[in-house]
């Protein structure tokens, strides 16, 4: 079973659907949700470190388990629902503090005040 905070590799098609590349994503959906549903809710991860108000930079030091090949940015403004069966590989699991930072960025992207929790 896939767990919340895991970083996994999935095939992602380009917008024009002509090419598919494998890309890392962060699982946002709860472990309970993942157990009871075929899909997972994920945020895109990129190694492009440009300015992004909704991005959070992570590296291997932010993982409880596993490693990342290079520092990367979790894009809280790029959310997808994917079938769990397409997961190709597991990289590791993001620590709780870094995951909370991603959730704050997601709240911001949704226009939700951090103080409204």
C-alpha cells in the first residue's frame, strides 16, 4: 500500500499525449484514503528550481527514508489524481516537517489562510 508523504515515480504524458516520461510525485492523499481507493492524490516534483510561490524545495535531508537524486521542488500548484497501479518506483518518504511546508503551500495555492485550520 502506498502511504502519504511517499515520493514515487510515475509515467506522465506530455500535454499533447505524444510522449510519456517518468516523473517523481509526492503522495498527498492519506494512507487511509490510499487503502480504500484505487487512486492517489499527488503533487508534481521537478528539478527545475525557478521561482514559484507555491513550490517547496526538498532534498535527501528532508526524507525520513530513501534518497533523491538531486534537490527538487514540490509543486503544490500541480496536483493530480493517478491510479496507484502506475507507480514505477519508490524513492522514499518525506519527513513530517517538510510535508507540512508543502501543505502550507497547497493552502496558499487554494487561497486558504494558514490560520483557518
